[in-house]
C-alpha cells in the first residue's frame, strides 16, 4: 500500500460493496474497504457447514427478492439465482398451517371450506369491532386485518416473542407488509423476482469487488487509532469516506443511543435427512420460546448431491433487546428513537467528506434490494460528486 486510496469505505456489507463496485467502474478510483468482522458481506454473509453441506446464513436467513428492475439487472451481473420460492409454515396448537395467512390457513383454522368471498366476509365480520378506524398500533392493525381469532392464533404471541413489547405499543407498519390472501397462494413475497445466489452469497460478493483497484482489510475497526485507516487520521487527511456503521457510534453516542433488537441463534443438529420438511417453521404459540427455526439445507434442494442425507442443521431464533455490544438487527424505531435519529442525521449532514449509508448508518430496516438501490443512488448523488471535487 504505497498510495493512499481515493475512497475509504467502512463496512463490507451490501451498501459498501455496491459503492466500491460503482466507484471503480464509473470513476476508476482506488478504493479501500475496511470491516471489523473477519469476512465480507455484512449481515448477508454465509458459509458452508462442513458436517451437512448446508449453506448457513450467519446472521439469520437471507432471501433475495425484488421488484426493482434496475437492482435485479445489477445483481444478475454478479451471480445467477436459483428458482427458490420462499414459503413459510407455522406451528400453532399442535397443527402446521401455511403462511402468510391465506385461504388454506383460514379453512384449516375454522375446519371449513369457505370460498374466497365467504372467507372475506367472515374475516370482515370478525374484524368488525375496529371497522372504520385507522389503526395506528400493531394490535389494532392485526385485528382489523384478519379478525381477532386469527390474530390471536398467528400474530399475537409470535409478535410478543419477537418484540417483547405490547402489541398496542408497536407501530402498525410492522405487519402491514405481511399479506393476507383470500386464495391458496402461499408465496411469502409478492415481488417480481426472487431466488438465492447460485454459488452462495459469498461468491456473489467476491465477484462484486473482484478488481485490483479494490483493497479489503478485515478485522479493522474504523475507531481503532492503532490502524492507519481510522476516523481521526482519515478526516485529518481529507480522504472521502463512506460510513456504514452505526450512526450514533460515529458521533460517540453524544446525543444518546439508538435502540435495536438482536437475535440469538441456537444451533440444533438432527441425525435425519429432513427435520421440518421446509426451510422456515414459525412457532406461533407462547410455549415455544423461540420465534422460528431455520433448516438451511431446505433452501437448496438443488444441492441435494452436495448435502448430507443423514444429518441436518437447524437454527432456532430468540429475539431480544440489544445492548451496545450485541449485533444490532432490527431498529426499534419508537417516536423517541426517530427524534434522536433526526438529530444524528443533522450532524451527519454536516460532515463534509463522509457519506452515511446502509441500515446502520441511516438507522432503518432495509431488505438487501433496498440497500443496493440506495447505494446506487447515493453513489451518483453523493459519493461521485465528493470524489470529483
Ligand atoms: P450490514 O450488512 O450490516 O454491513 C455493515 C458492515 O459494517 C458490517 O459488516 C459491520 O461489521 C461493518 N462495520 C460496522 N462498524 C464498523 C467499524 N467501526 N469499523 C469497520 N466496520 C464496521 N434482507 C433481504 O433482502 N432478505 C432477507 O431475507 C433478509 N433477512 C434478514 C434477516 C435478519 C435477521 C437481518 C438482521 C436482516 C435481514 N435482511 C434481509 C436485511 C439485510 O441484512 C440488509 O439489507 C443488508 O445486510 C444491509 O447491508 P448494509 O451494508 O447496510 O449493512
Ligand atoms: N408476524 C407474526 N407471525 C408470523 C410472522 C410474522 O406475527 O408468523 C409478524 C411479527 O410481528 C413480525 C412481522 O409480522 O415482526 C413481520 O414478519 P416478517 O416475517 O416479515 O419478519 P422478519 O422476517 O423481518 O423477521
């Protein structure tokens, strides 16, 4: 490393990788990416489990889906996608139901053979207690969407386990994205395209930054002044920086901490080919302490030849409030958090040579396609002008 880079990117997640790829392709600059972790890919990183051949998503199951044509074309430059279609099942009161709530779920739950119109009329009647209101919290939103019986069976306890906050204090937006269907369509996502990267997430990410002008330093913390690419040194040298770490951490938590939820994963191994028969099993009831279980082998039926047939690996997910040292996963986003983030955003806008991005840098829950889209836009609007200066 004889020459200083033109751009330093803090974080090798999808936001940082997309910025790096664009900077090299569009402006031919030299980019140095640092990440405190020992791998690239941020939260979308995965690895192969030697015992079963399963591709384990280290920070929780990641399914790619998008309706954004620009993003779909962009990601397909670096990887092909399998024809995987995401489907989720839920165990409630000793029975397995299809999700998201659809006519199959409704008919099984009520032991009925309703037509779409009949099911709709029933749900409307059961949601009637909140008719004409505009629900602002998750409890009221849930009931008005599917009626109280289905809400109590499939949403109430799951949400309590996931958020440990009373549903009447959670924003309605959390479940607005869960569809309810009065037909038997149980595709989890409504997007135009979905799939899993054919050769795994890591191969995709490596391809994005496969260029001699991009250097990556892992195990390197932006705030560690014993390494040369630290905050203080870079700001003093006037090097442009794209920062995708937590925005409150950048400012030393000077206004307070933004609140996050984290997930603990408990790994369980079974000496059988297939434990659940599907990749994701949600547990709707309070007596099972975890929210859902992920059986990674079942994401990749196309890899049957490379995966074990007498062992399988499952991760159970336990959700809780995050401390400063935990991995921040889901922004809690109370009104207080939102106000605090607005203040940090003002501070961030005053940093002349730093662009803040990604889910940690902007305190938001974004799916991968949203993060890529934002990085493509941020590159053109913010990063390129900074580099051209
Ligand atoms: P990150 O991936 O978090 O990358 C930020 C990087 O910055 C990290 O690698 C971190 O180590 C690094 N960093 C932070 N601080 C420092 C520092 N001081 N110095 C150096 N490096 C630092 N999206 C989907 O589309 N589909 C899904 O199914 C899906 N499932 C998800 C499940 C879970 C449990 C979670 C949490 C997220 C899921 N997502 C999913 C969202 C997806 O993970 C994000 O959209 C994506 O990872 C965001 O990329 P990013 O670059 O913004 O952040
Ligand atoms: N949810 C639920 N029951 C389920 C699945 C989801 O109540 O079986 C609610 C829950 O509040 C959750 C929200 O819907 O936080 C969003 O679910 P999704 O599966 O999109 O969550 P994620 O994959 O982001 O954890």
